[in-house]
């Protein structure tokens, strides 16, 4: 009888410990995932902003500082970004 209680107690302890471990691992995964998403998002946005700035300069400098939308779009496409006018 005592052995059976000990076994049940051990099984419950392992189950609770396993659940706590899973919760901690899931929390660590969420933190890392969030950090990676922010890092990638920041790098993409930074690269896109630089490309937009450079393409704006190229599109303006063509004819007497008049903005040329088609050159701007082609420039962004060449750099691998979706073409839309800056806001």
C-alpha cells in the first residue's frame, strides 16, 4: 500500500515537473521568437528606408529636380522591394 502511494506520488511529481518544464520552455521560445521577429522586421524596414531614400534621390535628379514616379518604381523593383509611393 505504501509502495503504491509512493509510486503514485512519484508519477504526479514527474507530471507536474514536466508541465512546469514545458511552460518554461514555451516562454523561452516565445521570447526568442519575438526578439527574432523584431530584429528581422527592423533590418528589413531599415533597408527599405535606405532604398526609398536612394531611389527618391535618383528619381529627382534626372530632370531638373522633378520627381519621376516611374523611375522611382523601377529603382525600388531593382532593389527587390514592392513599389509604392512613400507616405
